[in-house]
C-alpha cells in the first residue's frame, strides 16, 4: 500500500510496524498516562453521542481494547442493537474480547482494515465511530470507506486530536507534548519508541477541527458539526451520509 504522507498524520503503516500488537497489554495504562486519565471523559462524551443516535448496527472502527463500544454497552442499549467492533490488530481485539463479559451476544469482533472493509456490505451500517484512529491511517481512504458502509442518513462520529484555541496555547501544548511524551513513553514502554513517535507526529500533523469538517464536507458528508473537548486537545466530529 503506498503511503500518502499528507493524508496520514502519524505516517503510520500497520503492515510495517506492529506497534499496537506489541503494546496491546499496556495500551489502557498508556492512555491513562499520556492523557492523565482525561481520555476517559472524552470517550464518555462520544458514547453519550452514539447512544443518542438512532441505530441498530454500530461499527466501531479501530476499536483497540474496546473503550468506545464498552461505554456504549454500559448505557443499557436495547438488546436488539448490534455492535461490530473492528481493528487491524488481533492482539488489541483479544483484549477487547476479554472485557466483553455479559455483553458478548451483542458484539461481533472482526479484524478489519479501516481503509478497505470488503466484509462489511455497502449501506449496511447505521452509525460508524472511530476514536483516536483517524490520525494513524490514510484518512481520505478511511472516510471514503465510512461513506460506503454507512446507510443513507447514517452517522459518522469521530474523536480525534484537534487544535486548541487560542493558537499560542496550541503551540505551547505541542511543545509540552514534544518534551514530555518521549520521557513518559520511554519509561512506560521500556524503550519502544514507536508508541510515542506516532502519537506525537499524529497530534502535530492532524488537521484542526475546521479543516477536518471541510474535508468531510468535500468527501460527501453533510450536517457536519463538531465539539471541542478540553479546550480543543481533541474534538468530536459528527456527520451524516446524505440521503
Ligand atoms: C490509538 S488506538 C485507538 C483505540 C481505541 N479506539 C481508543 O479510543 O482507545 C488506534 C487503534 O487503531 C488500530 N489501527 C491502526 N491502523 C488501523 C487500520 N488501518 N485499520 C483498523 N485499525 C487500525 C490499532 O491497532 C489500534 O488499536
């Protein structure tokens, strides 16, 4: 697969570096460390938004250890609703599987590459979520695939790194990340530089909230809105497939 750097904020290619396989067992702890636990609040907000939508089938792409789908399931959604939780890493999926407990019947775990998901029929999904995964892939391919699998009127919900307002604070945040992330990452991963290299690059290069919304509009999504969380460290974008 050829890599389009401008489109892949973290310049991460899953087939070349199995970093998520290597850190799967430590991923949850790393999230807490890198975000000081604030990712839990962001993900709760995403789960609230998903739970308010009308859907029967939710696809959670790049599900990782299943944080989003588990939070959605905790909202006691009707038993008829189904979640397809997918990720490219079998090790991450194995951890997600271990957390399902009583919810196993509502969830199908699938190994899928968000760039191309031939196992998911066109127009078969009512809602599609990607949390903290869009910066580590070719986002135009992933968004195009989202548009294909969503039914007309279906919702796309994206949680991703964004731009803090005002701009000087964003620059200060990036400086803080550049200094602290390697130190935290080095200690927490026993020296596996990949884990924080991609995070840093992805956060720095991912488009701001306005630009991502414009890209989504360009690609054919409509009714796009976004919410900045924690001053804009991340944003949640919500869009609809026309129809
Ligand atoms: C930063 S983690 C996010 C996990 C989870 N959604 C969360 O919010 O904590 C990114 C995940 O994306 C997965 N991933 C990376 N490239 C992918 C691709 N092309 N298709 C599907 N999943 C991918 C990784 O294996 C990893 O589990």
